[in-house]
C-alpha cells in the first residue's frame, strides 16, 4: 500500500508522455536499449570470429577493416547508450522529484509546528 502513490504517479506520467510533443515513452527507451544491445552483440561477434593471437599467443591481431568496423560500432553504441541515459533521466526526473517530495513531507510531518497567527 505504501507504493500505491508512486504507482499512480507513474501511470499518470506515462499517460502524459503519450500526448507530449516529443514522446520519450518506455517503448522508445526499450527499443533504444535493444538497439544498443544488438550493436554490442555484433562487436563481440566480430572479436570472437576475427581476433587471432600471434607470436606464441602473446599479441592479439585483428584485420584492419574489422578493427575499423569495431571502432565505428563502438562509437554508435556509446552514442546510443548516452542518448538512452539522457532520455531516461528526462523521463524519470518528475517521478523521482515527486517521490522525494512525498518522502520529505512524510518524514517531517511531526517536526513542523505551526506558529499562531496574530
């Protein structure tokens, strides 16, 4: 029951996001996360299939075009992850602020005394 106000705030927030001009919905965040994961998967697969060890397994060797491909995919993944973090912060800022304000008011409820109005 204590989480009910936060859940209600989140439902209202998600509903307001649906009608916003720039929609940063949970679906968009999920799609961006999936894209970043797929790019990371391709980076790992390229390294798995093309990385070779030379000089008695002391030095790694990757062909130049694969190294460039991994660099470009790494930049794409870093950019998409940065956007994901920024969108998440923008999306959850109002919810975190409301929750923090609710906790602050609840914890200070008994400490505040009203001054008489003369």
